């Protein structure tokens, strides 16, 4: 049995020395997926290198195309950690898991007739599938999270929590 309340555990540590590499536009194994929902543009960045969580996103005002020329001008970019707070964290048995680049598969897919980004990764013995897509005619995005206990050999009772870190107070980002 899997019990999944919202978690209030401390966030996983982030090495700020990796921030300059996250800010680079081009990096080996890096892919971008661009989504637009009304006046908001989301750019999902996925990495095969394990610099930080493998699936992150940036939010921009779609009416100002010059804003997306630099990651530092994203609405959810914050001091110290950049946009690492956009990563999904799964807390299982007191341990925090995020998507690891070398174990994460990403691709385009379609959800309810809408283009979406899909990322599949592992949190312990649990398969985590994230699908991110824009709501039609709306300035909002959906991050659909599915967790499956694929590799658990026997029934077990685990406490599981989800965490989507909040952006800095100056940001308009919500989880």
C-alpha cells in the first residue's frame, strides 16, 4: 500500500557551483521542449548529465520574445539556485528523489489531444511519470504526476510525499 500525503521535509541539497552550467544554453545531452499556454511560455529543460535534477522548467511572458534570450530573465529564476526549485521531488521513506539525467527518458507525447512533454524516471522502486502540458485557451500549465510500484517484490506500506519547491517571492510561479 502506498500512502502519499504532501511532504514538509527539507528540500534536497543543491550544489550552487553547478548553476553556471545550468544557465548555459548548450550542454552535452541537454534538450528543450517549448510549450505555450495563452500569454505564458514554458521551456522545459532536460539534461542527461547529473548536474541537478534532470527535468526543470523556465517560465516567460510569451508577449515579450526578447525575455527568453536569457534564462536569468525567466519569471521563476531565483537567486542562488536559478530555476532548480521547479524540479519535482518524491520523498519516500524519508529519502528525497529527483530525476537523474542518466536514468530519465524524455519525449514529446499527446495528452487529451494536446502536445505534452513526458519524463519517466525512478524514485527507489517506483516509476515516476511526469507529463507537462498547457491548458487550452488559458495562461496555465498542468503537471500530471503518475507513480507506479513496478519493481516492488512484495506488498509494502511506504509513506510517499511530493514536493514542488516554491519559486522566490518575486516570482509568479505556482506549483
